[in-house]
């Protein structure tokens, strides 16, 4: 044991490293995730700072993106969105239907957002139109990569995605409660899963989100 001389200031010691605990999803989400939990220790962690820092962000061994975060509201593409409570509303979404003219309606299509630049997602094999499983409080729903957002923010979803998770944001007067949900929302993105043929119409896209999302998630969990 080292003894310090009188009048000598002891060296500073930080407890931050001791306070840091390994990531684990909530108990409810862990049950829904099944075998996916076993993949987390080997995930390639994405060490990047965001304004709302996720609890975990990384790429699993099967190349799927795994995100545990809050889910902020994105109303882009909602035809009735102008002046309804979201100052950042835009009439278009990054993903459009096969006609290259029609955007996704945030009030009908469950979509999630990944940050710009495009290379952020594309370099990891993810493209607009890819599908994801989204889990909150043990409830699993499915979504499509439908919009791109600021590079300093990760964890956004459409009105319909929050609604599917049990978080309604459209008030009875037609205005939006502009607030997110979470934390503790897990998003698993399946890279390369989208198909142009699925985007012929809103009806075909909604069907594909459910069928493809469920198929891909079930195969993992």
C-alpha cells in the first residue's frame, strides 16, 4: 500500500468506469427478442454521439442494425400535417412509392427514420424501403425505412408507428401532440429487405411491412 506524504494531494480517481454497466434490454423486450439477446455481446458497437443518445447502437453478427432508443415523432408525408403542431413537418418523405411521386403518409404507414448522410445507412447495407421490427414494452410491430433525418438524431418514427406501439399522438381536435415515446424502444433493421414491387401502392406496402417484417423477425427470434 502506497503512503502519501503530508500535504500531497492524492491522485484524482474517476468512478465512471465502475458505474458503466453492460447493456441489456428491458425484461419485457428481452422476452420478445428471444435468441437475439444472445447476439448482443458480439455486436459491433457504433460509437457515435447523438443529441438523444441511444442506450445501444450496433450491428449484429447477421448484419442487422440493433437500436435501443427513444422514438421521436416524425409527421413528414402526412397530407394534413401543415400547421397541426409539428413545426418540422414536411409534405414529402425520402421514400416514395413506385411512381417516384407519392410520399408515405405518416398517419397511415408505420415508418422509421435513419440519419443522413445516405452513406450512414447505405454503407451498412440498409436502404430506403427496408423493413424493421420495433419492440416496446414487449409488444412487437413492424415498420419500413421511410425517411431520412438530421445526422445528429437517431430514433424517430411516424404517427402510425407510435400508434402501433400504443402511443397515440393525434388528438381529437386533429392536432398532433408533438412528443416522442420511450426510452426502451428496440428497433432491428433488416438490411436489403425492401423491394420496389412492394411499393406499388399504400395497400401493397402495408401488407409487405407486416408479412416481411414478421417473417424476418421470427427467423431471428
